[in-house]
C-alpha cells in the first residue's frame, strides 16, 4: 500500500510559516512568489520571454511585496 504524505507550500519550499501580522496579503501569501498561468498577464509574459516554458506555468515575483513576502 502506498503511503501519501501531504504538505503545504511553506514546508514544500522549506521556509518558515509567515507571521500573519506582517505577511504580504497579496497572491503570494507570504512566500514572495506565486504560480501564474494567465498568458495575458504582464508578469507571465515577462517570465515567458526570459525563460520559455512548455507547460504554461511560471512562478512570478509578487508585485505587492516585490518578492519579500512581507506587507508594505
């Protein structure tokens, strides 16, 4: 029988859980980066120009916190 192990984005990235009082409230939820697949989004287009992907996904820097994961 296969054992499944579930985790969250913080454990998967090896980063500490953010402080809810100081974390970015944007799409990154305190990580500074988030996955984007909207091919009309300017951040996706910029990432696609730098490093094309065949699966349609890029991790983009959060514009709300400029990649820090902290609220401004």
